C-alpha cells in the first residue's frame, strides 16, 4: 500500500470496548488488504530457490547452443570405412574423428558412430563392426541438434513460478546468473521490557525472554526476511529511537501495547505521524494487538507482552500482512471438526492451541496467555466463535507456522 493510502485508511479501534474491535477474521482480512506487494529484486541463482519469480526466464540462446554428440564414439562423414583424423578438424568424405558425449560435432560430420559399433584399426582406419545395429551410419544418427531443448527467446520459466532447484539449474543452462524475484518484506524486531532477562532463571519480578530466540525463525516461516533485533527498555526515548531508526518494511514490537502511562507505543506512533489501522481485536488471547502504518509506508505490528498472546497476535496480523507484501494470497483456515465443547464467550473469538488427529481439532492444556507449554505441542490454532460450539461441529483451524507446508 502507498504511504498516503495507509494514512488515509480508516482506523479500527477498540477504545470504546471490545464490541467495536474487528473480529479475528476481519482483522486478518484488513491486515492483508492494507498492504501491497513490495516489487521485485534481482538475486543470485542460489538465493532464488523457494522465491516467486517476478519476470519470465527466457533462453538467451539456443539450448543446446551447438550440435553435440549423444554418444562416445566417432564423428563420421560417409558410410565407411573411414580414415581417422585429428579431433576438431573439418571432416571430408570418408573421414572420422574421436568424440565424447556432449562434444562439439565437427564441421562436415554427418552423424556419430557409437564406440560399440566401430573398430579403430592399427592402420588408422575405422570400420563398422559386423554386428552393428542397422542404421548406425545414417545422417543425423546420435547427434543432439542445436536448439533441441529450446530456441533463443523461448519462455522457460513463467513469472509467478515458485522456484525449485531444477528451475535454478534450467536458468543456469539458459545463461542467467541472477533472477528477478518477488521481494520479501524485511522485518525488524524491537524487544522491550526492563524486566526481561536473556539467560538463566529469572528472579522474582523478572521474566525470561521468550521472543528473541525464536521470532526470527517464525518471521522466515511466515514469508519475511529477518532484519535484526533491538532490545530496549521502557522509556519513551528508547521507543522513539527504535521505531524511527529502522528502515525495515515491517517492525514488530513486543509489549507496550496497553494504555497505561508506561506504555509508549501509541504516543511514539503519533510523534512519527503514524496511524493506527487496527487497534485491538475481538479475540482472546492477544486482544491488545495493534497494526499501524507510518508515513513512509512502513508497518508496525504491536504484540502483547504475554508469550502465547503475542504468538496468536503475530499469526493473526503478521501472517496476512507479510503474505500481501510478498505478493501471496490470504492464508485461509481449514475447516475441521471440533473434538470438544466450548461455552459461549460473547463478543470475541477464542484462539486455542490444538492438536490434529483424524480430522479432529483437540484443544491442548496449559494455554493461558502467558504460557508456552501448550503451544509447544500444538499443531494449530482453533478459532472458537463467540457463540461457542459443540463437539462434532465444524471449526476453523490455522496451522502454526512451523507445522504448515511452505507457501511463501
């Protein structure tokens, strides 16, 4: 999305209560709709595997670009016997020269005689073996003509293809050193909280960092490119420096999305001229999640500080946003069968880690907003609607980034 479009977009806020916040499914659609593909970038062949091709790959010359031998043997002119001459010289009638598979067929050669079909005599003559197959000396025999696979200008790989290793080999054969691929969004992470420790057992009043060791991997699994992590405290100045100092397409912050006097997310965004696009979501956990746009077109995703809430919020807003920026499609949940009953929770969707077995979505235990134990063994997130549901009813399930098949 263009910067001005972001700033002009209507914000959706939960400031008047959860009933005014977008639903979980609405928030995902909005995050996808606010973004536009970032465009293309040229990368070396080895870096293009798994990327979406942005422009057609064409053959720069005929493939193969010269007539070559399909066999080890001799290039021949005439029906034999033949006088053996040096390889690489033009062949006259009745002459032959040694050639290997893939070797350049010399001028004057009419075909290739396989080594199994000929006998090189000590007097410099090549003769046909008595048991040679019929047609071994016919013109064009065992010759790979130039342009057999493709001619110059042919489209070998169309734009939009998700490139695999064989595509890369084909591009190399076609003479390419770099390919134009859809650019992946650069995603920076700002880790906040003076109470956060990065090693050992936290003391009372401290918490262990759960984001730093794993967020870069999750960003890659969601289709982004990690662009570094920055750890800051809780001051306004640190927040302002972190958000204004990053050139990444998307900045993800952890914590500070509340509205207390020590939460600076919204104040810093206002100082930078940004706009809140989604301010809270009618879901649990993760309802304080925020999506904002900055005047230069960058996006900021504010995640809650609780680990499970943050992961739910990242998949809710980050997955569709990164998909749109990378020219992907909006990931849609699977429809499975609930393996449990759920009471109504009016006004909000519950995102519950679950395991999947035989088409059933079965909730796991230990799924409080600050817990990671349940998520560690889950396969997906089941979206329980506000009205609740009974076991046996259909339920939407989003696979977790590390369990979903690669799609970015």
